[in-house]
């Protein structure tokens, strides 16, 4: 049975004697970022969310303690101004596909370095960073290697006196996710699903659980200098996940699993599409299991939410009643 934690009590967060009252969330207008910003606002913190496209953060603009600012976080001087008067920074910035060569390095390595420099300049002593399971300097994909480069920047910051924490989630699911929703869209329009890397393994984790771990990690002194893998209660192959999506939608769709060679060929062909559904780098990333080495961190005091408890609430229907059930679930009612 899933343990539902009580809402985080309103408080001023503390770590090693430092009072945390304000947080800047880089990537706060994204899928995970919106949930993190909401939870930080719910406990009474002032939240600063920089974004290039203010309209992407419409749901945050209405929150009285959230300040959405139009800004280019890749500019060091802008970052420094954003961090002025801020007690802590959460970096959630990430890209899954490169629109142009160097995007992985710019977002996953150079931006964390700029964030660390801005923290030093403004005296910010707390920095949380979200990476990915499988990040390693010798990983088969550029995505995972760049994530490892970003983690190295964070570890250097910790050695220099900034209290840092790294989170490494598996694939994240939730109402607005780009993973299960993608397969749902394909299942609705395709009579047959031709699936690359069908045996790739994932441990999907609920977006609100990841956000909660980040918020709890902010106040917990024992997380400083640590790295935490975050996954759900069960491991699935990619084919099992696609089959589950089809069952949830009530659709019978034959799934044709591709072998390794054909999987690579499909990824190469998809790179030429206007919308990148898959790339060769994604193919190489799936060579590494996105699975936690151990259980969900006990330190955070709750168990992760099963995929089956959440996905039917938002995937099968897009009706007012379905949305009402989803909001009731989020409110724990």
C-alpha cells in the first residue's frame, strides 16, 4: 500500500543554522519545475522563477509568493542579478534532444558552472541540482556524459563551501509528462507500434514525489554533499510500459519489437523528422538501465507512488470529470 505523506508544514527551512526563506528555481517553468515551485510556495517560501517565455509559467504567475521573471539564465550577469538576496538555488534545467550541436554541453555543463559562479558571487550557500540516473563520464550517450559533467560542477561547488545536493531520477511521469503521453498519442493514431529498444529498463517516478524529495532535501542538513537516486516502486521494460499505456486507453495495438540493429536504424531515421521523437543519442542512452541501485531514500520519509495509482487518472480521459479526479488526487481527497 502506498503511504501518502501529510502535506509539508509551513515553515522557514533551515540547514546548518542557515534560514532559507527564498529560492530561485532554474527551469521552474518546465514540467518538474512547476511542481517544485508550487510545493515551495505552499510552504510559504518566496520563489523566483526565471524563464525566456513568461507564458509557459501562467499557472505560477497567479501565486502570490512566486515571482516569474523574463530572463536568459545563460547570461552570467543575469544569473548574478537573479541570485541577489536569494538563500538557495534549485537547478532543474535539462534537454533531452539537441536542436543544435552543443545544446547538451551548454545546458548540462556550462549552465551549472555559471550557476555555481553566480552563487559564489552572491553568497548563496545552498544549491540543489537534478541530474539523471546513469550519468557517467564513460556513458554511451552524449546526454548522459553531459549530465555527469554537470554533476562534476556541483561537486566542485560543494568542495568550495556551497552546500549541494544532487538528485538522479529515472523517467518522470505525471499529467503533463512527455513520456507516457507520447506513447498514448502514438497509440491513438497508429494501428501498429514499431518499438525500438523494447527491453530498455526504466523505474518511472511520479513528478510530485520528485518535487517533494527536492523540497524536503532543501531543509534536511544530512542531504548536503549527497547524491540520491529517485525511482518508483517497480521496474518496467519499455515494451511493458507501452503495453500498459495501450491497456489503459482500452486500445488493442500490435507492438513490433525491433532488434538492436533495427532500433538504431529507426532512431537515425527519426532524427530527420521535424519533431524529434527519438534520436541516436536516445538509443545510446537506453543502453543504460534507468534503474535505482537501491530503494527510495528512507531519509525523505515517504514511499514513492505506483504508476498504476496515477496514470489512469489522467491518461485514459481528457474530460472535466477526469480532470476533477486528478485534482482531487493531488489534494489527497
